[in-house]
C-alpha cells in the first residue's frame, strides 16, 4: 500500500518536474484550444503540430529536430501568463508562439519582454505591437487595417454613410473603435452604431434600428464567432438590401455554414489568399505557400483551412527562417530577436512579411484581399 | 502550544521551505498563485465554514480589488498600495450594502442572489469599456516594490518577490482568520451556523454577525484580486467571472471548508493540478469533477480534516 502511494507520488512529481533532453530546438506555444476562442485556437494548434512533424520528417532545422511544447490556456490571460512563465522558466524554449486572443497575447507579451524571449502573437489587436516592443511580433493584420481595407472598397463604390453593428467581445469592441477612428479619413460617416453581446441569439431589434436610419448605403459588422452569422441571417430576414460587410474575424467556412450559403451570398469581407487558393493567379507570389499549406492541412485533418491556422503557419515559418539565418541550434534570445526583426520578403499564407525596428507586423494593406461570398464559396473582388 | 499556533507554524515552515525544492523559477509563479487563491479561499472559510452562508459571487469582489489597482493610480493618482486599500473599502461597502438585504435569504436563494451580484460586477467590468478596457483587459501599474528593493541594493526576481509577498499576506490572513475562530464573534458565527434559532435565543444578533462575515470575506477576496492584478500587470474581466467564483468555493470545499489550513490545502491542489494535467488537458475538467464527487461522497468534511481525523483515529487505537 505504502509503496503504491510512494510510486504514485513519484510519478506525479516526475510529470511536473522532469527536465527534458536538450538536443532539440524547443518552441513554446500557448493557445486557446478550448474556451470561447476555441474556434480560432484549435486550427492554430493543429497547424503547429502538423508543421513541426513535417519539418522534423524533412530533417529538422539546422540538423536538429524541433520540439513543440504546447499548452491550452482556454483564452484566459491569467492562465496564459502562467503557461508563458512555464515555457520560459521551466521548458526553456527559444521562442513563444501564441496568444490566440489579444488579451492572452498582452499577458504573454509582458512575460516575454521581462524575460527577453522572442514572442510571435497570433491575435489581431493593434496594441500588441503599437508601440513596438523589442521582443514582440505578430502575424495577423490589425483590426485597423481591416477597417481601412473595407473603407477603401466602400469609397470605390461611392458609399459615404454607413451603419455599424458590433460585438461587445474583445475583437468586436476593438475593431469598432478602430473603424470609428479611421472612418473620417475615408470620408465615411457612421450614422448608426449598434452593438450586441457575444451570447445574443437574436439581433433583429438592433438591425431594425439600422433599417430605420435614413440614408444608409451599407452596413458593417465587426465581430467573430456566432454573432456575425446571426446578424447575417437576421439581415436577410428583415429584407435589408444594402451591401453587408463582415470582418476578417469570420473568414472561414464555419461562417458560411452557420449563416447559410443563401444568406451569406454577396457578403464582402477582407480575407487572406488562403481562402482563395485555387483562384490565385499562376504567378501570384503567395500561391505556392498557400497551396502547400492547404493541401497538407486538408490532407491530414480533412477539414477546410481557416485564416487562423494560417497565422500559426506564418509565425512558425518566420521563426524557422530566423533560426536558420541565425545558424545556432541553441540560439541566444537577443540574437534570435535580431534575426526575426531582419525578416524580409518572407512569403506566408497571410501576406509577405518584412519586419523592421519600427514595424513588428511587417504587412501592408496589399496583403489583404477583399473577398465576396458567392454560391457558398469565396471569390476575390477585382 | 495551541492548535492555532501550530497551524501557523506549519504554514510558515511550508512557505519558507518549499523554494528549496523548486527545480526552476516557474514554481515561484505557481506558489504565488496558490497563495493568492488561498487568501480568497480563507475569506470563504469565514463565510461558509464559520457562518454557514454560501456565496457564488465572491469573484466579483476580487474584480473590484483588481480593477481598483488598475484604475485608481491612473485616474486618482493614488499609489498602488493605497489602491489596494481603496479596493477593499469599496468591496466592504458594497458587501455591506448588498449583504443587508440578501443575507436574509437562505440556502439556494442566497446562492442565487450572490451569483447575480458576481455576474453583475463582471458584466459592468466587461461592458464599460471606456473605463475598464473591456474584455481585452487593462494594464496595471507596477507596485514599485522591486524598484525600491533594488535601490536598497537587493536585487530580486519578480517570481521570488511575489512568492514572498503573497505568502506573507496569506499567512497574515490565516492568522486573522484563526484568531477570529476562537473570538466571541467566531463563536457566535459557529453558533448561528449550527442553528440560527438557538443562536438568537442565546442573544446573538444573527443578522449583524452574518453581515460581518460577508464583509470580511469580501475584503479577503478583494485583496486577493488586487495582488493578482499587481502580479500579472494586466487584468481582464475573467477575474470577476462566474467560473472564478465557482473555483474559489470548490477550493474551499475540497480542502475542508471548516478549516483554514484545509482550505489552503484545497487551493494548493486545485491550482497545481491543472499544471500537472497539461498532458491530458482535454480531460482536466473531467478529472476535477471526479475528484470533487469522490471527495463529497467519501470525505464530506473535505480532504484535510478527514485525513486528520483518520490519523487521529489510528493514534487512539
């Protein structure tokens, strides 16, 4: 009996305390595989696992295999901070990828900056890299860029007066603020400004207010998760015939399935090349990277790729590229940071990255593609 | 030596000795989290264990303490230490105001009323984005203690500092709670826990004592929230969320809600277990639920008191 207890205790201690072998390059990740942002974190985690396997099968980086240490923070910043500390202090990783949401990214960032470990975030919020912090980078476009891309298209169509309906979740609230602040630069007036909570099941009252506002020419819906799908369905039920714009937060097959292809018909949103892999021109610079990732992902998991998995793909690609250029299997974190900052012309699924000391996002608006949903699929707007 | 002093001695020894067994700096972070959770759970021991009143909304008070530390330095120019005190004052005032009517309720009704209070606070924190930064949270200013120590010539890591600081506050909190246990107020609380009618017959002002217990436990939760905010340097409305409230009650019940040491033990297990279970994190909630069910069935007094009883029983044989 006592032996059993001792053994069980020893096993528990070993599970927590075992230091791992060092002949590998360890990459840390903390993602929201479960929880409210699970729809984003799950493809991110799957992508990292798949790519690390692929890289190792092809001989690793600098002749050493990669080891991925991945934790599920459930989207809770307090957990994310604990896991980030664990990755740095206990697992001794060379860099951290992660932070599915802006909140968790900010929590990880403070650890990364304190401990001076390179960190590549997968979240949209502009505050992650603005002002620039030395060790923090990110791969997705900011919500401000999404607003700019949408407003560019509106401007081209002569739309000057719009209604907005935003989620009050972190993503929706942040994008709403950014859109309001850049609207004027594009000569756009936001004449109706409605909101809904993440759990709401019906947006008819807010949309009725929008319908009753005089002189609107289009409606914009910043949000992610189920909310935008409900907005889209209610929008059609109310028979509103203005153009509907969604954000990059719903750039995945799940949105079309949830709202129904007939309801989503004609919806426009800024997305990445990943969603239109087959429609890319043969000489498109991103075509090769996008098709390779998509085929690998669909082949393994038998589900469509999403923009979010693409963010993780790009983060790992940037890291591997920097590790290779730095040339050391046990890199000094400061050297690795320099190598990441020197990234130039790296082709990812989201865009082509070139970092600099002032720009830790490294993308411009051209990487964003304006898409329209047609017949339940994505079509680039010319 | 009185059992009270023995408890405190054991606790202090554990806090001081544990770092000698830490294989890496990460364990200081886990230790500090355990202590911060234990502070809130000690407050719940006073409310649930001593006075027999349930609360499913104490994370709300942790939220008030946390956001006081984020907002008061920025808007009122208070130093963070004063912000902690402001948070406790606000939490105590709110607990007193709300506690007056809702502590008339019993059992499930009290549980639901406190649940509502917690949810209200968390909704305010996530919806008033112009003040609180919304669901993405808000940065919290530095406590400044590390800089102060550095100026005094003592360089110390953030992990070690917060381990020491949270540990000290937890021991202080445990000391106060243990003192309360044998005081006239503590005896009155335990009497009304046993039977409100009997307590009233003995001349105990039941409503006033319940309210005191509620306010004191809100202060514990608020301090715990403040420390969490100052340690993490970032706070989101999750700190006031329903799951955090449930987590606190679970920690208290698991370890033994009638005993301060037991509750701290519960906080230790439920904070450390998810770190052990990262390998099977999909099953984490299942394992926690299973542990909870088994403890309620086989060790209804909670882990520590039941184990102590077992041990004492064996000694007597």
